[in-house]
C-alpha cells in the first residue's frame, strides 16, 4: 500500500527550509574546518561568515521565501569559493559529510523509513520549482526522479545578478550533499544523473542499509 505524503509547503515553511539548509551548510563548513583543518584559516572564515549573515530578512511568518532563497544561494556561493580556493574541489565531499552530521540532528524524522530522506530531496527540488515525481514510496526503498533540475535555471539568474559561481555544475556539490544526508539518516543512497528532453535531472534512491 502506498503511503500518503505531501511536499506542498506554505511560504513560511519554504522560508524555514531555506534557513535550515543554510544552517546545515554553514555549520557543516565550520565543523569541517574544526575537525579536518584544525581551525586553519579561522580569520578568513570569520570574514566570510560575516558576509553570509549580513542583511538577513526577518524570520517571522511574514519573511519571504524568495528573500531567504537569495540569502542561501549567496551563502552557498561564498562557501564554495572559500573551500575550493583553499583546499580544492576534492574537499567538497568532506564538507558535505560534515554538513550531513548536522543534518542528522536537525532534520526531523516522520517514521516513514526510506521515504523520509527522499521526501527531503523532493522538498529541496520543490524549493527551486524543479519537475519531479516520487516513483517509489516504501519504507524499505524509496525513489525520486527529477526530470528537470531548476537549480540550473536559478544559477543563471544569480550569475546575471552578479553572483560569482565557483563550480561549473551544481551537481559537483549537490550529489555529495544529498548522498551524505541520506547516509547520515542510516540509509544507502544511489543516484544517477540524467539528461532528457526536459533538461538536466537526476534519480535518487534510498534503501535500508544491510
């Protein structure tokens, strides 16, 4: 029997998810610098953090999700540039694993097994307006197909606003982050990057770890 679920979010829920994603990524990078780099580049990181948290919109029910989306994307771009410029692209996976440890504690479970982490990916896809569908919704195995990843679209809008992008593809970090988040929740992750009539996309599967 298929379980009932919904990825529909109110504007306040969307804003809250953007803030949670910002917290996971920033706290993850702080954790990475602490545990992996022994606090290396602390002074530079403090300066970057001041840019990340500058001019934040409010957090009340009236705070706009679009405003928090811009804050998150600006922060992500700053963090990617900070990490890659100092330690190289090869450290993106380590940052993602550190962020996943934060995610493990702050992302609530709903008791739906493998469907829980897959629906988190679906909610992230919903934030950008991606086209997606949940193709398997079991507690032992769940799967999400994103036929068009709208992160690519938003990246070009951000670039047009003058945001400096470090990564050639959003997948360079996103694949590490999603896979690490699923694993941090105790499931085995599998993914496939796709290119179809609707543009770039991907398939994500979470299964109960053996």
